[in-house]
């Protein structure tokens, strides 16, 4: 009983595989041959894995990464056009580096192809060989020479080059400066000798998205390529980033330092324009002066003299509590000196802060 099942096992394996491969049948053999990518799943015909139904109803191969200079012929399989190679046909083939060399004298690689040039005194033949030329022998062209009815004429190997006034040397055309270059809005033009290419702006990178290449913003904060201080928060922007010092710190964001307590600079924490902040600083300075004067006047006027042991004194002399003449006057002078020193310290701190503000904003000037 087991022997007949063993004979039928090879015939059942294609059906058990779920239609991952094409199955030939007397009825469906011709249909599968006419339409590549068509598979049989049980009793149904559908596109094989890696294929999809096209607009015309036939099965088309899908290549997730695309084929830049080629065509998709199978699941993630590209057939490159001549002169290109790579998985996605995005790499140019340098025919000049192949052996045997395709040119006899000079070979210049181009996108998807190459060009042959002959040395001075020679002419390029149809078979890419170089033959002696009497007309071009004394021309001394930099790249190639062509014999015309008007006489020998030097040629440049690229449309991005043109002949110099001497008619023999090829000089570069800056397509980026002349406006001849055509680059997408989010890319910048980079000139090369004889050509140009489009490059993403700083802060962007080239990625393959949605079937095409595009420049995408780099999140410097997420990939940790920013230069913000450890005490600052990084804010990503299109093509760049911003740094802002955390609460309790001050600075440009690239460098942040701790804000000292009980400082004149605490006045600057209030919102407002630069002019308003200057007024607040000056008002703070005046208030410090008034505090010192009021403090000295209260201490000098509010200190009562001794009730006992009062001694008679002249109207032109003063007597302190310890009996030292002019002692109270000296103490008031000392208090005034201390107040002036404190005022100078606050004024110095104010000037230093103004200098710092001036260095950060060159268009703002202050006058003390």
C-alpha cells in the first residue's frame, strides 16, 4: 500500500509548495510562458512572489530600491543599460580602465560611455584608432583635432568645456555660476572640470524614498552630532539646529555657565527689549545708591546717645559714647565709604555685563 504513494510523491510536491514556482499543465503551460511572473496557486492563477499586477493586467517585477539606469526584470533584479553596473544600476562603468583599452591614444570616461581622442598630429578614425594627419600635425590641440574645410579645428571632450582664445586649450565652463546647471530646489550645484553635479545642502542627506532620491533633513539632535553645551537643550531645525541654555544657565547655547545668585544680572531675567533691560539695570543702580544713603541716614539718626554721664561740650565739637571726640563723625564717614565701595562694585558688574551684551550684539551701544 505504501509503494503507490511513494510513486505519486514527486507529482504532489509542486502543489504542496503553494505555487511559489511556475507549474506546467496542459492547459496553463502556454499562458504561463506568455506572461512571465504568473504562478498557479492551487486552482487559481496569480502573480508570483516579487511580482505585481500592472496597469495592463500583466505581472510586472518589483525592485524595491529601483533601477536608476536600467530596467527591473525580476524580483529585486535589475538589467543595467550599457555603461552602468551595480545592484540598482547607479554606478558608472569606467570603460577607460578596462583591458584591453578601448582607445588607442587617449580615453575620456563619460556617464554611461566613453570618448576616444588622438594626440596632436593624429586624427581619430571610425574604428577608434588614430592616424597621422598632415593638417592637424602642427595644431598641437590639448585633446583632439578635427580636419574641416576651413582647416584643422581643436575639439573639447565635454559640453562643459570650450576652447580658449588661442583655439587649442579647453577651459572649464562654470555651469553653477552661469545658471546653466539644473538642480532641484533642495540641492546645491557643485562645479567640476567639464561638468557639474547636484549635492544636498549642509544639514541634509540623500536618501531613496518613495521610488526616488531626495534630500532629507538630518536631525542633529537625535543623532548627537550637534555642538550644544551639556547644559543646553538642542532644537532641530530644517538643515540645522539651535542651542538654548537650560534654566539656571546663561550663554550662547554652545557655551553655558551657571547664573550667580544675588547679582545685578538677575534683573535681565525679566522679559523685554534691550532698551527696557538697560532701563531696568540703570534703575537697579539708582536703587542701590538710595539704599546706601537711607541706610546711613537711619543708622546715624536712629542711634540714641547715652542717657547718663553727659558731659558739657562746645557747639563746634562732637562727642561719641566712648568719650572720643569726632568719633560719631568718623563712623558716618566709614559707612559712606562702604556704601561708595558697594556702589562701585555694582557699577563695575553693570559695565561688565554691558560689555558682554555689546560683544554679542554689535549693533547696540551703551552710554554710562
